[in-house]
């Protein structure tokens, strides 16, 4: 019998996705829609197999192993698993310094 997990998007991750899609849509609405579908499709797989993502390398280097990520180039979908729930925490541009972004978010600075 398959285990199913409940996937929840944080307010931050929803805002990340909205910002990404709106930015892309300024130049190419079709590409924005396709990007949205790719990201949502990738996260849909977390319902049945949340361990499929790798541990976030920048955090693993610091001994933090509870955060995982899926990659939809160039976007990185960062999440954590807790019991039967998956929490999507951020959708970040992988071309940017992820450590800086996460640090700023942790100490409450605006990006």
C-alpha cells in the first residue's frame, strides 16, 4: 500500500512562485505558464515520494540535513518532510547564492 503525504506550500514559497511567474510573464506569458506547470508537476511527485529530492548541499555542508530540494532548472524547490506532511518552503533561482538568500530570510531582511 502506497503512503501518501500532504504537501503544503508556505506563504513564502507561494510568493516566490508568484514572483517568478509574474517576472517571466512580462516578456513571455506562454513560457511563464510552462514554468508554472513544470514546478507544480515536480512538486506533485512529493505526494508519494518525498525523499526523492537531494539534501540541500549548502545546508548539508553546515550539518543541516532536514531540508531537501527538487530542481527545475534554474529553479530550486526547497522543502522539508515532517511525519506525513511535506512543507514547500522556498522556490529560488539556482543562479543566485542560495546561502545568502536563506540567511537573509532567517534573520528577517527583505530581499
